[in-house]
């Protein structure tokens, strides 16, 4: 499994391409916007996009999903159905922040804790990690120990919980009980900013470090 991070939208959200080296089949995680840039990268890498995966329903992560799905004729998969209220109100989010296609987004498939997503000959494990939003998911590739965690965890910080139906205690529980058990060596791609490892965050992140 290989990946490439492509920052998109005015919020520099980390849209991520995951692809199977053998088949070149790819998943596009969180295409929040800048669709032409994404398509250009997919073409340059000679990938075969199969699906769009969403970690959660905020516009900087999901705002371009409809447009890209229609353009590439591929399904939208995820997040957890608890984020339906956000995807149903994509027009309000787009108007508020000034970007996104403004079309209500209805995934072709919702995902649940314990599901798997197939990308060519590779598999991504699905973990439900609520707190930032109630339906937030993360995607984990066990063989390479890589996770795309959206806005659950950042290098040195954690996701905001002051949005509708966000909850700080639930987010901390998700990090400690869903992410940490995957192992300190796991490298994660956050929704914004640089990569890190779970081990580094357990040592240094002031919100969730061991002993905090």
C-alpha cells in the first residue's frame, strides 16, 4: 500500500490517496475540494480510482465528494451514519465557509466499527472514533502500520469538540481506546498538518500523553 497526501481547501486539509501497488486501484480519502488538482494527481500517478472514503462530514473533508464521485463515476463510502446530519446540511456548511459543492451528500455505503474496505489487493480496517463528530471514522492499514485519522488526532493536538454534537470526553476515550491499542509504531496522517506516530503523541501530546 502506498499513499500520497494532497492538501486541499483554504483549510489545507490532508486529502489522501491510498493505492495498491499491484493493481494501481486507489481510494481517495476526504476530497474536501480542489477537485481538478486531485484528478491531475490521480492521472499523473496512473491510478485507477475505485471509491471515495470519508472520515467525517465536515465540509473541508467531504465538500468535494459529490463532484468527484460524479466525475469519476465511483461510489462514496463512509463515514458512520451518525454524521448524516452534517452531510445532509452540506449547503449550509459550504455557505458558511465559502467552499464546497453545497450539495447534500448521501454515501453509497455507511461504515461501522469493525468493517473493512478493500483497495485492490489491500484492506483498510475501519474504526469508529467519535468525539470530533459523532460519526467520525479512521482507516488503518495493518501491514504498513499507517492510519488516516482525519480530525481525531493531530501532531501535538487533538480535534476540536465545540462543533455540533462534538464531545471532549468521547474524543479522549476514542484516542485512548481505539487508537493507542493499534501500537506506538503506527504512523498516522491527520486531517491537517504533519504526520506523527501514536508513540510520539503518547509521549509528548499535552492532551493525551501518558500521565496527562
